[in-house]
């Protein structure tokens, strides 16, 4: 290189950036001081050598391609055309950006390459990407996205997860009208009022409303935000978050309904208790006076009068038992305490307790392997007793009652499905919902005594154990009762 050209390049000596001059063979012709510092070499160690000495072997092909395209005018003179991995004299690897320029013709097609260490920038960008990734991940977990609305340009920016919440791809520009097009028709007036009020008050009012997606799905979203004004106190920007609270709204509504039902249930239980308790006293008075009247004046009564008195006494006794049943039914849920109980032991003990019924009717009762469940031993025993005695009571004339008890595990929930089957008289399909109603009797015949409390007890006991109970039957073909219990 001519001496005068070399002197001309000396003007680059103190130019910011690491400047390296290359000839058409990509050999180094000149370095400024910043290049010496960046790469750790002196002029004599580099001039005349290939630029590849300063480029890591992983990036040499890409570096060469960038220079070639620049020399062929495939790419224009621009800053940060690309970045490559450089290597200094000590072996440290670091990313550098490239800025290429062609020198005048007198420099024989030489080009200047300005290298800038972008380690700090790339580290910051990587950290920013990591934080954005964590933010997006956090937003996905809590079903939330963030947004920004420039009121001067009407431009709107959404985070990635906000697109997911609205079921929208990232094509097309976003404006306030884009968001408003998703507002459910029922809430459009409300949303308009809330936005206008926030702008007028220069304070964002948090609110919830429904959106209608393109696939017809309805979601509840909750908006929180912040308003920014300019020097003239004009609202120029809003930023905030949008959270999908659809499931939370459903759960809140469900809890509200459960609370209402529990309150009504408690109220009914209290009413039943008070009513049955208060009815006991006057009824006992009636029964006692009937007994006293019969004892003192029984011999003076005619046969017809005695028949009337006997009917009154029987009705009073029946009413007493009904009230006792109602009282026990009302108090049932107040004495429930759960523990692990063995249903096999419950049923085996129960069969011993009702042995007289079994012998009297000749009933045949078979029991499969029953599981251990979490429940109350006393009321579960009452549950099995009511179902077994129900099968014994409603047997066909001149036919021994046959009852089968078994249980199968439910795969999904891990609980158990219990089955109590009998060969009795059964009932019509249309009555399968009514049999669990309190005081409901499907068989009014005098051959089948009772007050319609047994199956109502069963239903309440199963529900207190968070299970379900139902029955299947056909008149004259026996009945099958099913209920579920959790482990």
C-alpha cells in the first residue's frame, strides 16, 4: 500500500469503533487503536494476515459471506449488517456487530469493517428475553395478559397471552375498536360507560365484563389499568392487565348457590327439629289421655265406641312414630364424624343383628368383598340395614327373598360403586325418583308396613358422604340400588 494512502488512513486512528481495513483478498491492511485494543494484537502481528485470524472458526463462513455480498453490492452499506463470533489474542470469544464501508477507488477496492463488541447488549437482550419468557409463562399460569392503548394514535398492543385469551392470531393491526368488537352485546353499554368514566376521571376504574369469541365461546374478563396524561393533563395512554376469570366466576356462583342451599337445608333441619320436638308434647298428652280414658271408662263403652277409640289410639301412635322419624332425619347430619371403616365388618355385624328377620323370611343374603371407605360407621350401618330390610320386606309372596351385596372400584375417582340387588316385587320405572322422598310410599298395601322414611334416610346418608344413590327396577322383577362412596 502506498505510503500516502497509509497516512490517509491514519485519520481513522482515533475514530470510535474498532476499524479494520481489508483488501480484496480479505487480508488486513490497517487497524486503528481501538481494533488493537479489542483484539489484543499489535499492527505488526496482524497486517498482511487474513481477517480469519480474528474470527472464530464457527463464524468464518458467515463472515466471509457477508463481506462477499457487500463487495458484490448484494447488501447495502448499513450498520449492524450481521454479527459474528470473534476471538481475541488471549482466546476469549465474543460477539461483534459489523459495519461495512467501501473506500474510494484510489484505495484499490479496499473496504473498512467496523467491529463493535456487543457482548453486553446481547447479554441484556438475552436477559430481557428470559424475563419476557417468564412473564409470558406467569401470565399463562394466571390466565392473564397485558395491554397498552395509545389514545393519540388509537394503537393497541397486546401481550402474547392476551391473543390466546381472545382466541385471536397476531395478524392485522390492533385498535380500541378491535377490542370492543369482542365485548359481549349485553355488556357493550356498560364497557363504554366504564371507559368514558375512566377517561373523564383520569383514573382507571377496574371492572369485569363478558367477551364473545369468534367460535361462540363466552368468557368473563377482569380489567385493571393505569392512566397517563401529558403536560396539558390530557389522557394520552392507558396500560393494564386483562385476566380470564371465567372459571372463577363459575366457582363463585357455584359457591354462592351451595351457600344458599346449605342455609336452606339448615333452616329446614331446624324447622323439622322444632316442629317435631314441639309436636311431641301435645301428642304425648293425647296418647296419655286416650290410655287413661280407656282405663277409666273402657267398660262403659260400646263395641263401636271402643273401635273408634282404638282407631284414634292407633293414629296417635302412628303420628308419634312419624314425628320420631322426622326428628331423627333432621338430626342425622349433626352427628356425622368420618373415619376409615370396613364395610365387610359393618355388613357381617349387621347380618347378626337382623338374624331373626332372616330366619323368619328364609332370606338368602350373599355378600361380595367390600372395601374400606371413609365414612361414619353408625350411619353407614343404618344405610346397609335399610336397603337389606327393604329387600326382605318387599319380597314376593311364597318366594324367599334373595339379596346380593357387592362393590366395584370406580377407576376415575378411586371411590367405589356399591350394589344391593333383590328379587322382590320391584316398582315402576316412573317411580324411581320418588322412592327417595321422605314419607313417600309406593306400596300402600297393609302387607307392607312403614312410614316412607327408610330410603329417604339412605339418600341423606349417601349425600352426607358426598356420594350419589339411585335405583333401577321393573314391577315384579326385583330392584337394584346403587350408591357411591369415596375412599
